[in-house]
């Protein structure tokens, strides 16, 4: 499928969801945690919203309590059950934008819902990832909220003077004040640059996110990490031409040539952080997929190695220019099952 045809298919899907495609700049590349010293802070993107965002009402309800029958909260006027809405948020004196899907059951009588934060790759958009990640059909079925934010200049964690971690905290707090959310079930997933974003949240905001699911890109825990073990389920192709599976260098625009320790090294670092005491086991679950699972952990570390897989999301529509997309597994379905089994403890 050509790029033009792929974008046309995505556009049709977005229309079906009631949102607009927005701008698509740059490559669907990965990012590395540290930006070049010469990086300057770009301006915030201003994509046209699908619907005129309503002003955020003042927060008066108390936080949701896990297991309560309902919060009694009426949805804000701009949000509709079973629909996706484009919204804005002021964070650190900057206007940020995001998409939010509220499931059909959302409303005053709903039980506290889980929240999945869905991060796009470098050069992509929240609207594109909202479709590509495949979270909305699962959210409709399972009754959770999906948020697909837009990074500044279509990127995460690479702009000097910009705190994307604080933006996510502000976003989660705002939604928690408006919706009946379960604070013990806030999860993060993303591809490439968004995968690095989700694992950075696990490191620097482990008090917020219960578990994470990076795809085709993940950061290892470092000195800035909190002490809490965070459940991690990840997916990566061995033939990824952008973020290499083995130790090598990133091939991503201005980051081309940047050293990367590789996925096995990142997994070992997370296993150490999560207190895993035994070597990982490997189980072939498909001709092209091996499940790698650490045991004896304070928090689980699970990885799906896609043999011959490219810089792609397992189970998503194929993007040939980024390599092979496996259909043997569905990353979003596996990640949701993992999330459901690993609330904040």
C-alpha cells in the first residue's frame, strides 16, 4: 500500500470516528530521551479541532474511589458517550491539544473507569495514533477512556524548556476532575517516540501510571526513576530499521547515528528495577513471535519479540515503508489484558 493510499484509509477511519486528520509532518520516527544541545523549543501545534472545545468547568467532585458503584458525575457538555472529542488544555502557560474518547457507559451512573494514555510517534499526531493504536474499539467494549494527546512539534521529550511529564499530570488531573476515573487504573502506551514517552512516565511518574506498554521504542530506567516497580509489557520487531532491536544506532531524522543500547539491555534494566530475581523464560507463541517473561518480580516485565517485524504496531494496519507488521498478535489487546491485571497497588 502506498503512503498516499494509507493516509487516505486513515482519513476515512478518522471521519468515521468524527475527527479530522490534522497535519502530518516529518517521519514516523523514534526519539531518544536526551535532545541535542542545540535543540530549541518549538511552537505548540494548532491543529483544527473536530468540535469546538468547551471551557473546562471548575473542579468540585472528590476523586474517584476504586470499586465504588458510580461517581454521580455528569459529562462535560462537549463530551458525548461513545464519541471522540478534540479538546484543549492550558499547561505551563502553553495551549496543548488532545483527543478523548468516552465509552458508551460514561455518565453519572458509571463505575470508575480506567484511562489509557495513547502517545503518537515522532512526526505523527494524536489523531493518527488514535486510529493506528486500535484502542477505541477495545475501550468501547471494555468501558474505559482513551486519550491521544498531541506532542509539541509532533514530538515528546525533545524540546528544551518543555515539561511533557507535567503536561500529562495536568491532563490526568483535569480528566479526573471531570470524569468518573479510577486513579488506580491510569495506563500509558505509545509507539516509537511515544514508546519512549510511556516508559519515561513509568520512570518519572510512577505514582501516576499503573503500568505501561511501549511499542517499537522504550527507554531504560535511570537515575531519575522513582522507587516504585512499574509493570511493563513491550513489543518490538527484530528488523526495526529505526529503533534497532540489538545495540546500535537510531535512524530517525536529526537523531540518526545516536547510540541505542538495544531492547534486551532495556528489558534487563527494567527487570532489575522491578526486582526480578530470575532469568527470563522464552515461549514461542507464533511462527514470528516469542514471548519473553521475567519471573520473581515485584512488578511483571513481559516482552513480545516479533521476529522480522518492522517499526510497526502488531495487529495494526500495515505500513510497508516501516517494515513488516505481524498479524499473529494484537499489541493493544495484549496490553489491555496486562493493564487489567495490573492496577496500581
